[in-house]
C-alpha cells in the first residue's frame, strides 16, 4: 500500500477532491495518515488507540460517497459509538464499549470519512488540558513541555502535527477553541442546536460538536456535512442562507467589532495575548472594519462561580450514570446507596475499582466537582443557571450594537504540562482555570457561535489565537470574516517543530 506523498500539502477538502477525481485512492491517504501516526504519536500522544488495519480494509473495499469521501478523520474519546470502546478519559471506563451511536457520529460516516481512531481527552472532558491518568498527557507539537489544551487536546495535537487534516472535537466550555489556540489551528464552536446532540444528556446544554481544522474552508465544509437538528432535539439553530462553505469565499460587509484585552473580572491578560488582540485589531482595520474598544457589562466573579456550579452538576450527572450502571450490574449497590448515600457509594466503588486497576478510578478534580454538587441544592443550580441567563441576555443586547466581540482565547500562551495540578488546593486550581479560560465559557452558556483564529505567534514561536464571539446563528458572518483573515494573514503552512 503506497502512501500519497503530497498528503501534507492538502486540507481535507483538497484531499476529497483528489479522491473524487480519482487522482488518489483512499488507501493512499490511509497509508500516509498511518505513517504519520506512527512517526509522531509516540512523541505527542494525541491518539489513544487506532484502527489502521480496519480503516485500510474499509478504504480498499470502497468508501461511502460523500463530500469527504476517503479522507481520514480522528474521533474524540468522548463520542459514543455502538460496539466501539470509549473511555471518556477515565480509568473507571477503561473497558467500556458503546451501546448506541450518536446522530453526529452517523453524519461523519455519511460524509464519507474513514475513521482512523480515537483522540486523547481529559476525564469526561472537564479540564482545559489533556493529561488524563488513564492515557497520559498529550504534548503540544509546538513545545513538548506544554499543554495542547483541552478537552479536545488530542484532536488538536493530531491535526497540528500532521496526522490528519481535521479531527472531530467538542466544546462545552471552550474545548474546541482552547486547543485550537494552543496549537495554531482554526476552531469554530457552532451555535447551540446547530449540530445534533442525539442521543445526548438532557442536562448538558453547554456542549457543541464540531472539529478542529487547519483551514477555514475545512471547518465550513464539515459544518455543511453535519449540521441540522433531528426530531426530539431540545434546541435548533436557524438554517443558513446558503452553504457555509460559500461564506468563506465572500468578504463580509463592513463589521462593527468590539474588542477587549481584560477578562470579565477586569484582570489584564498575558502581554502576548494582549499583543495578539491588538495585532488582530490592526488587521481588521486594514480590511476596512470598524473596531472599537468596548466590553459588555458582565460580573466576571458571578459568571465564574455560576459556571462552576453548572460544571459540577455535569460531573455529578456522570457519577449518577456510573451508579445507575453499577446498580443494574450489582444489586448490592442499591442497598449501599440507600444506607451510605451516592457519594459514599461512589467512593467505595472507586476503591474497589482501584484494587483491580492499580490506578485511581476517578481523578481528584472530577470527584471534587461531583462532591461539591452533591452538597448543593436544586435551587442552587437553578440560581446559577438564572445568573448565567442574565449574563446571556446582556451579551445578546451588546451584540445588537456590535456584530462581533473580539477577545483573547486564553489568558496566557499554552501553559506547561502540570500547570493544572489536581493536588492543588481547590481555590488555587479554580483560580488557575479561570484566569486561563475566562473568555470561552460565555459562548457555551449563551449558546452563541465563536471561533479561535490563529493570527499570532509569540517570540518563542508559540501560537496564540484570537477569539471572536458572534450573534446566535451567525456562523456565516464568522466564517466570512475568518476566510478574509486567512487570506490576509495565511497560517496553513506554518508548521510546528513536531510535524510529520
């Protein structure tokens, strides 16, 4: 099986076009991806398990027709698929096999992609770095001592290091945009309801499924392939006026763009992140846009506290699913829950699991989040959600006067591995998380589309993304602007030191 030598020169749209014109066979693309996987994955640890042999057989037998027919893709290790192992980055789920396939996963298949394997993620996707106990840390191809971000850190490292041109990713608090910024990629988080969440947790209204990509057109074409609700989805976004891919090739009208270099608590970001925003402001003005320094009136401390409350409830919900499954398998657990309570039962189950694996069943941050949630009332959660909704209304009002809000993606350039040490006191760890990801959660709880655009590199050659937040349903505006910025300041051919 001969590998396609020009693999690294094309994005996913370009590779699909070569396959469609029969200039390249899908087996050649799989061979190229497999060779790159073997070369760089031992260094960056982006892929936690691969299915190269099965994928090669699928490519040989004939790929499903679709807009990305024959193009290799990697799937995040949070996506459930029937008959396929998924660990959620958790020691406890190290042998779990999915019993249902999500609609989003089906659409990836229908687009003609060939699944190459699963990418690393922090436990349950909860942290902004990818360093799970189960699989070990994913390293940033730009600097192996630094984090590739999270929770789609494995996906981003795989794309940045040249294994695949795009990888599936998801974003519940910045998990597409954070690693995109950290690894020099384009990362779009769609509007709530743009892409299907079936089946999905009814309590998780924060997360959106999409991808990390090297080019804007790949992100837009991927969105064309997968978007649209299914009957029963809780949310939906208005359909686009035309194909999303068409938006990339047309310049947007003159936009009014607000920008800020302070987070919502008033703290100034790292100088490199401020420099990235100000550099982006200059490019926007060169392109004819109206840029003003302004920020919505948001109580950052209230926002941070309320978001953690909701985040903790998601961790508690995950534990609830664990307990429900354990109760079905082990009738004695039902009595234990009645006598000891859910949290005590979880700790007992975790100790039992540790004896068989030799590793902690759950990580300290996950347990602490769930434990905090268990000590709160339903009224506390409703109050937190109400606080976030109040902020969402303020953002919505702000965006009636401005087309977009530009901020840093992160509070600093990519942090060293170990920066989010889970043995730190809770308040110190939460403070580190907040200062790093103060901007991205806003798009999640407000349901707004947002993107990280790689326009700046530090003096140490570390990527720093610029973050744009748009109006609900305004992916076309974001993609048009991103395409314009990509033409003005191309980044596709900028390669990290670790690149296959």
